[in-house]
């Protein structure tokens, strides 16, 4: 086995909604979903916020070749801070499509522009408060 790292996102009770959104917005493919009430081992008492029994304990999905894991978490207090997901696409048209889809109900931090490293680069925060950098890879400098 080789060493790897996979982003794991916690959606504070909105994981199913997020999975559906990423499938539609950027073509994510859900590989598996397990809810807390489907776990082969019982959840420890007082671990879950009331009403989270039917929420997603673990999910995995792919965006292109990249694996991402996700969960509702154990309560509705999860926050995203201190990172961004970088989405690289093959063309400016794909960058605009993905950027606009992810920006729905979110906020744009930097609109798509040409930079010295990319023909098309922009930053946004989606409606789940996940920050994204969308880009078309290009030669540096």
C-alpha cells in the first residue's frame, strides 16, 4: 500500500444534500453511503445529536480522479475553515460551468480571471461553506 491523503468533509447534517449538489454541479459520482442506523456496530450512547440516526455516517465520492469522503458528523455544528478544494478542469468553458454551478447560493471571493498560472482561475465559497479554487491548469510564469 502507498501512502495517500483524502479530504474528509463534515456537513453538519446536510451531507445528502451536499452529495446531490456536487453530483449535479460538478459531475461527482457517489461510490458509497452508510447511514448511522445502517452501521454494523451500534453508535455509542449520547454520541449523536437527536435526529441524526438517519443521517450519513460515511460516504465516499469522486470528482474526476479525486476521492473525497464525507459525513453528516454527529451534530449540526461543523464548520469549514482553513482550507480550499482546488478543482482543475480541462477548458475555460468547463471552468465557467463548474464555477457558476458551485457559486449558486454561495459567495464569490474572486471571479474567474486570467492569471500568470492559469487561463481561467477563480475562488468561491459554496452554499455549504466549502471554499473552492476553480482553474484551468497552465504553464507557470
